[in-house]
C-alpha cells in the first residue's frame, strides 16, 4: 500500500493507492498518530480512489477497532471517498461497522462532497439523515 498524509486546516487527508491489507491500514493509523500533528476536533479524509483492497469483513471490523484510537485524539469525523463500485461497496460496509461502533464515518464518491460533509460536522456529530442520503450513501 502506498499512502500520503497531508494536513490542511483541520483536515488530515490520507491518499491510498495500490493493494491494501489490514496490516497496511493499521500501519497507516499508527503513522497518523505519530507523524501527523493532531489537534482537538480534527477531521480525516481517506481517499481510497486508487485502492485495491484485500480486506475481509473480519478485517474491516478489526480496522474499526484501530480507528477508535483516532477518536481518543479527538478525530471526530471521517469521510472516505471511493469511485470504484467494488471499493465503494466495501467502504459502505466498513462505514456501517464504524457507525455501529460509535465512529462518525461517511462514504462518498468524490472529495468535494466529502469535504462539504466534513465542513458541516461538529464535535457532537453530523450523521446525515436518511432524507439527505441517496441509495449509494451520498449526501444530496
């Protein structure tokens, strides 16, 4: 897995490409925690546009457990972008696991919508209502 971490304003952006395994994702979370200067109420944008996931459903549940470490550092909202139908579908399943576990994570097809959602978020949360979500899980 190749990834790049960038920080602008209150958003940490992670661009993921190539084959992605659970171990890769855990290393990325570790890297964010150690190398990206996290401040209270920071948000994360995970761009999986170039990802080729090799993740099982069990891997997705385990990854949620590791993402909870980010919440301890006050990462209160996570947007995930995926354009490929397979990756987008997997991301929606991951989002369901994350939201059940109390994380505020939403999936989008492009960064513009993901950033708009992040901008609307507050530390109290910003889970989209069903009225604002298309069948593909995107905000209208």
